[in-house]
């Protein structure tokens, strides 16, 4: 029998995101609660200002371009406090949002614009040239670029955010009709860890569900009031809004629950620490590369981070060793959550009170979902045994855009989504994720999860960062694990050190998990903007090395 969430089912109303957030009868906090704060400019948005700006922007879209239900608006910007009202304004007008990574080249952005069928794009001045080029490739008129920020450039043809959002007096436009279960709210792109990013179709109901699932079974210890200054929890928001993790938990969850966000355009360790100290930040959603820096970087020691009540880690495997190292060093507790773009995203989360007793687990299944681990033959396996995780619930996506084959492979006829991740659950309903099916190293008849080896190697005193991949060994006719190690400053990285680390690991793991592919010392480990190790890049490098 598939596992049902241990939490009681919650009612998911059949409403769109706008209705959930802005027509909510039981909103616990007042209109003037500050939700988004920009520490660089001191600009902020209260709840009422978010709503008014969104409404204005939505009307502007209709007035300027006759925006229609189903029209796609692309976002190409680092985190900015104007992004949430822009998104919800577009929703009000019936639009679908497709946020893109601001690190994209024009060609990468053009791919997404074309794939998503974007009608217009929002960006900022430093990204304008790339945006223009991409729009040209994708056949989007330059007149359909909206520029955020305060500067107006009168010479350009693109529209300015402020010029499109001053329609507040206009009452001739109405909110678009939306079918929450069928109409898309977002076309997000997966991280592209295993290949090309996939366009993931998320309905309004998908997002509404995940906001409510989290509000009931996620970080409900966070409050809009209380804490030291009576202003509630303060959350540091550096995860990219263009990725589903930041999009749902930062943009949507904060407004639903009344948390205040201090918004960073992107992650930077020094500023991360300074903001925590200066704003008495109480919580942050994070990813393993950030946790790694907290555990290892000397910078951290220069700041007082004691206001942090808890950190959440998601998006990639986090090991027991790292959680314990941060706790020992900084006394900051870390819990885990798990999710995917396809599940809007959060499906599992550790309860705060469990962070230490179920360390290494991604926690409990959130409400209204069922899940099972299945064998390679698609048969459910019992608790304790390893399998691929399948999930069913109202937060499961509608399919991949323009990719019926991918959709058919990912969704079963009875509504389960095959996550592609392997793990197991214990008898108490705690779920564990070991690795991705695709990334398991196959050494002879054995499977070796690279994330497990990385977790142990990180604990070596001379290792600053590490990634493990499988490389093919002709002589043994099998894949063998190899580590790419970033040595700590001052460590002499050579054959001697390689031998020492290989032996050190060999004493800690079963025979088949030893680093038979050796170690390569590198300057950095390639990671995606959403915090994942890009093992495919290292594999390409290894193949190239072999040919040379
Ligand atoms: P693509 O599907 O394009 O290859 P991706 O799967 O990395 O990219 P996302 O949807 O951003 O794109 O990430 C989902 C993946 O992140 C999951 O399949 C899982 O492998 C990983 N993940 C998320 N949370 C955790 C966690 N707590 N522990 C381990 N892995 C996690
Ligand atoms: Mg994926």
C-alpha cells in the first residue's frame, strides 16, 4: 500500500492564486505589514502595496497589449522586490509567467522564450542587451520589453515598469476568468541538471495546493508577529525567484503567511552574514552549497548569526556530517525539505522538532499526497528497501511543455509522478533520498550513490568541496567512482594527498564504494544556480581527458 501523508488532509479550494492571496477572508496580518524589503535601496512593499501594484500592472498589461488569458510573460531578472507584484498582476490579467535564469546567454533565453511562446518580457537595465538579442531571435517585438527599476530611458522603445503600472484609476478592466485546475500559472524550467531544462506546466491549483500544504505542515513555526521586535520572523531571500524553490516558498508563502523577506539579488556569503546580523534574520531557505560554506568558510566567524532560529536545506542531498559540522561550529539547527519543479515544489519536509532525531531524512510527506518507492520493475517495495520515489497529489504538474513523450514517461495512468530519485522510508514515515537513479554509479553488480561519498569526503580536513562521478574503466570493464576535489588553501595537492584521501575514505565505506577512479584536484565544482552539482559537466571533462 502506498504511504498516505501522516498529516490530516486539508481542503484545497478551487481558486486561482490571486484569489488565494488577495481575496483571503482569514488573512491573519494587517494591510500595512511589510512583506518585501530591499536592503540596498530600503524600498519595501507592504501587503497593500503589493496588491495595488499588481492590480495596476495587470490593468497596464490589458491596456497596452490587450493581454489575454493564457498569454505568457517572461521574467529575466535577478531577485527584485518588484517581481512578485509583476507576477500577480500578470495572473490577474490571465497571464502565465515564465521566469528565466538571468545568467542565460541570448541563445539560452531565446530557447525558453520560443518554447514558452512568450508574448512579452520583463527585465532590468544590466540585462537589457541580452534580452533584446533574445527577443530578436525569438521574434518578440522590442516594444514588448518592460524595464524594471527606477531609471527611465526615453530613447528606447521598450516600456518602463512605472509607465505600465499607473492605471489604478481605470475601472474598465476586469480580472480574467481562470479555471484553476486547467489554466497554467507558471511555466518554470527545471534546473537542467540531467540534460536540457524542461518546461514544467504548473496550474494555479498546483501552486495554491503547495502553499496550503506548506502552511499546514511546513514551516508553520514561522510567524508574522512575535519574535524579538514584535515584527515576526524575518527571512533572508537569496534563492532565485526564477527557480521553483524560491518562487513558491519565498514569493508566495511569505505573502500568504505574512513573513517579512529581506531580498538579495543573489547569494553572496559576506552579504548573507551581514544581513543576518543587521536585520536579525530568523530563518532562511538554503541549499547545500550555502550550508557547506557555513560549515567551512572563515568569513562566517566574523559575524553574529545567533538570531537564526533554523535553516532549511533543499534542492540537493545534504549529509548528516555537514548538518553536524554546522551545529558544532555555529549552533544553527538545519532541517531538510525535498521537492521538484514538477511538484510545485515541496513534497516532504522535516518538522523543526525532528531536525536532530531524523538527521539525514527529508522528513514527512506533506498533506494530501500519497507516495511509494518502487523497484526497477515498477513494483512497490516495503519500508526500509530502496526504490525510486513516486508521488501523487494536487501539487503534481500537468506535464512537460511541447514534450508528450517526456510527460508520458514521467506520469503514470493512475496519477503518480516518477521523481527519478532513489531512497527509502523508515517504519515511522520518514523519507530518505539517496541520489538520482540516473546518477548512481554502477560498479560491477553494485550501485554506488555519489552523493553519499561526497558527504563523507566533505568531512576530510583537507577538502573544501567535492563532487563524485562514475568514469568508465576499460581494464575492469566497469564504471568506477572518481572524486573531483577542491583542496583547502595551502594543501599540497598531488599523488601523495590523493593516496591519503583514497585510503581515508576506503576505511569508512564498503569495498565496492572505494575511489577506484582516483582523485582529480580542481579549483571549483560546477554547480547550477539552484544549488546542484553538475556532474554531467565533469563526465564530459573526464571523457575529454581520456581522449587526449
Ligand atoms: P532536470 O530535471 O532538468 O535534470 P533538476 O531535476 O535538478 O533538473 P529541479 O526540479 O530543480 O531540477 O530539482 C529537483 C531535484 O532536486 C530532485 O529530483 C532531486 O534530485 C533534487 N533534490 C531536491 N531536494 C533534495 C533533497 N532534500 N535531497 C536530495 N535531493 C534533492
Ligand atoms: Mg528533474
